[in-house]
C-alpha cells in the first residue's frame, strides 16, 4: 500500500468568520499523518461526498489522481447530477492538497512539468452590476482602474422588451461600457437569454467593444450555439461542464473565444488538466470560473499560456476568503500563489466532523 494512501474522508465545518447563508463546509481527506482539504462547499455537496464518495476514496493513493478520479466518476454515475460532479471535484482537489502537503510543495508544482508562475493575472467580474441599468459609469471606471486583465459585467433583458429591442438596448449598454473603461468588456447572461435574443444582440453589437458574451443560453445546445457563433459574436462557455461531459463538441463545433471552466464543478483539477489538453490543441484559452478560484490559481500558475487569467468575483470572493486563515488578496489585478505546500489554504477554525 502506498504511503500516500487515503485513510478516510470527513466533512468539516468552519465556525469562525461565517456569514449566515454562506457555504461553510470543507472536504477533508486524511492519510500518512497529514490532512488535505478543499472548500468551502455547500451542505448538499458535503452530504453527497460523505454518503456516496467516502467509501470510494478509502485506501486510494492520493498521488494517483487519474485512478482516483476514475473511481469517483464511477461512483457518481449511480446518481448523476451537478451536485455529484461538484462533490467529485471537491474530493479530487482535497486529494491534490493532501498530495502537495505530503510532497512538501504547492499543487502547481505537481501539475505541470515546468516551473510554475508565482503570480497569476485575474479579471474582475461584478455580475449584479447590470450594464443596461448602470447609470453611474464611475463604478465601471473605478473597477477597471484596479489593474485587472479585463472586466466582466451582467447583461440582462428588461421585462417586456422584444428580442430585437432588448438586443439593441444591450448592444448600446456594451458600447457605453467600452467607452467608459477604454477597453473591451466581457458580459455574462447567466443562461437567461433566448436564441432569438442572442441573434438580435449579435446583429446589433460592435464586437470591438465586446471581449465575449458568456453563457447566453440555459443549456449547451450545439446547433443553436453554432448558429450564434457563425455570426462572429465572441462566445465564452463551459462553466456548467460536469465530470462526465466531453467538452470536445463545444470546442470543435462552436470554437468559443474562451472556456470558462469551473475547476471543481467539472470534476476537479485532474479533470481540468485533461480538458486543458483538448483546449490547447484547438487554441481555446481557459479562464477558470471564480467560484473555484483556489484550484484555478494553481492551474493557471502551472499552465500560464493555456490559462491566461482567473476570475475574481468582486461581490462574493472577499466573503469566501474570510473562511481561510490567510486570505488571497489581489494586488493590481494579480494574485500571488502561496508557497506553502498543497493548495495553500487552511480553514480558519473547524469542528470535525460535520454531519450534513
């Protein structure tokens, strides 16, 4: 048996710095006298990991990441769901944290073959700030002045607007945002648009002011996304890719400007590296989704050419960072990677175990 053998999986709960309603659970995997963890995760994800995946990881080698992922994916197929994919990713990242701690190096050092970067570029997102209803353009300018790689904002359809009216109105909002910040802006529809609205927007928007439109549709419909992509509209997709989904069709057929992969939601760092091999072959960059910023930083540090920047969610990430002993703080649009072993994060204070 490997000296990296996982002995048990537990779900722990942060007790300090938690704001009511926020996720506060961490997956912890124990082995060789060390503990690897990942979080925060929701109660539903924690319950799935504890009840469905705990027995699967027992005895597995924390350093055999493809083997562990294969075992986790088989177990998750019994009740497949987004929650299952998130639980698989959380356990995978906890195993990487354990591996890094036992190897006495950051996870980024284990992911690639070269020397990882110690500072990673970030882009700022503020999705509750809707460009169509933003009257104070100084808000946009203030964020853009933070040195970020670029900025991303919400873009929503006003109730009662037809597709053509809404498309034109949102195209005007993008133009105002571009003029205010002096650079192309990314926008996120969070899966709330219809195909007709996306096509109307594509006809109206000046692509010079738009970095990308992210997730306009509620589902990955290849035919409709292919139609939208054929207009020349820059698209970003991939946040909802799960651990058993092959994103090859999305990449080859749609040719997006970016894959906004969620490193945990897609099945963890092991799965993200597998997807990265595919995106590199098609020259599609990955911009990791901000909800999983910690493993996303390690992916970007290990593969800077394939992962140019990570998302920093201005309205949510500072709250999540309160759960760590040492929070990640962006400086001039960059985030320094911790030199401590593993993922470089430790929950502030936990009870062990929690029972979701």
